């Protein structure tokens, strides 16, 4: 059965940046079959969107869903102090709390227009099983796509690392579990609902051997690679002290500068670093709110884009952002770019592109991120009837400058995930109650 979504301002985010002011799109099953403006084509069902702005679904490229359990901790801390404060708290995570945390974070993301969620999970307390499976279950129930990651830490404090020794793992166990999860969960090809990435945590929590062996495993299995990098000046000092080089140089030594890799944050990159990222195809997850919250700085995103680096947006963990609202990151990306480079540093449409097409490119997904025939039917309708957009002469810019707001409708694979501003497949109040019950366990 085909469905025509009509009476909308359709922002395609295709190569030409096409928009249709009196636009429509046709969905058949899970796929977009036509997009355009003017006279409407025939379809089995017509849905009137009431003049809403329609964008591709947002694509999140960096998050830690479990951190919804521990918001507002270490409120004036830098990254390393924040981590040292929270590592012992996170050691209490199990499958039940992970499921509650993931449902909350994914629900927040869906209610901000996010249709594909990447999660970087790297905390595996000993004896706790089913953590990745729990977040995948939550994503399936709410209806979004998920790229889960089997993260890892093996460099404990006694060996010069940052995490406590009780949270580090043996390399062979990490690799074996990663391969198991890939065989059980990863869906290759277009339209995948669940995929897996390989994601050692960071240069200050992982040995070089684990980084190298993780890369070898990922490339054998055809999985992408992810890690944190160059988030703070303290990290640069740490790498110089421990490895005798800067973070990007360290990644290059390990064979991690490549087009199957993307790195979170990348706040402190030099011109040469940016050129290396561009030349090797290495991607970046830009997390502006988290970087501001921790006082880490502002990533040079305009310079990255001008150099041709793949850049997407991430909300980062809800303990260093407190809100899993990806459309807010679209607005933040615009504002911090202008704060760094002036009023012409980024346009509203460029910011939306970061959150849609950019995120898809970072995750190496060619089936999402734009509204074109043959792409997955993942899109969002944003009402322009609210008070905040009164008087706006450009509704597309308006939803960014006046954002964030809840979308009216979120469709993933042709099916509603959000309808009339509420979750379509889950109850928000029930999710919140269950989450609060689990979160109480983590109060000091």
C-alpha cells in the first residue's frame, strides 16, 4: 500500500539541496518511491501534513545511553575529574538498568526527530551480561534504527590508565564477545535496523594492542570503528606523556586513520590533523553541548567541512549533556560555529545537513539521511503553527533558530514512531517511571 504525505515544505537534503515548498513524498512499504512539488501523484492513502516542514530523520553519531541513569553529577568538573567521579557509579550497571536507561535515551531521541541511534557502550562490569542486547531490545520496541557498539577498556589505573581496575577487561574476552554480538545482531546492507560497530573507548583507557586487534577484527568482519579522540587539552598532555605523541599521531600509528573510522569530539585538532582526517576519510561526531558542559572547547567544524571531512552530530552521554535531544544539537552546532567563526560560519540548512546527511555519511549509511526515491522512508514532520515560528519568513531556518521543539510525526521505515508529538509504540510516562526506579539505585 502506498501513502502520499502531502501539503508540506519538503527539505530533501539531496546532493543539490533540493526543497519543495508545496511538496509531497510517496512511501511504499519501507521505502520512499517519489518526492516532489506541485500536482500530487496518486496513492492508496493521503496524509495531509498541514504545511509542516519535512526533513530526513536525524542520525545520531555518538551517545552513551546508560548515562541517563546518572545526570547532573560532577557539575563543575572537567572531563577527567568527571570520569573519575562517575566510573565507580557506573560499575553498578546491569541489563535491567541498561534497558531502562536505553528506553529513556532512545525515547528522548525519537521525540527530537532522531530515527537512527548510534550508542557507544564501553562499561562492562564483571559478571554482567546482556547489556548490548538490552539496548537493542529498547530500540526495537520504540521503533528506531540502532547502531550499537561493543566498546571496551583494558587500561586500568594501575597501568597508567584512567578507569578503575575493576572496570577493565581482558583483550581476548573483548574480541570474543564482539565477534559473538556481530554474528547475532549485525544486519548488513540497506534498510538494516540493527548494526554493530567496534569501539574501544579512548587513548586513556585502552592499550595500543587492543586498538590494533579491534581494528583487525572489525575489518575482517566488515564493521566500522569508533573511539573518542582529542576531546580536551588534558588528553593531549596525557598522550604526549604516555605515548610521546599527540592523539591524532597516536591514532595514525595504530592504523586508525581510515574511511571505516569515525571519532567523537575532535575539539583539539590542528590544521594538519584536519588535513589528515580529510585525506584518509576519517569521520567526526561533533557533540557541541557536551563539549560546552565539560568546558572542553568548540570543535573547528567549519574548517573540517571546508576540508572535506565527514562530520555528523551526537548528543553524547546524558551525564555530560543531560538531554538526548538531537535537534537541539543541530541548533547548538549552528550557534557554536558562529561563536567561533562569525555570523556566516554556518547556515541553518548546513546545520540540518550535519544532523541528517552528515550523520548518515559518518555511519557509512547510503540508505538514510536524505529524502530521495529508493532511500529508507525515515522522515520527520515539524509543525510551523506554534508561537515560536510566528512571523518567520523562512520556516526551514525557523525550526532551527527557534528550536528545539517536538516533531508532530516521526516515520522510520514507513512506520510511525512518533505521532501527534507522542511516542506511537510506547508510553512515555511508563518509561519515565521505570527509569526513575532504576536510577534511584545509582544515587550516592
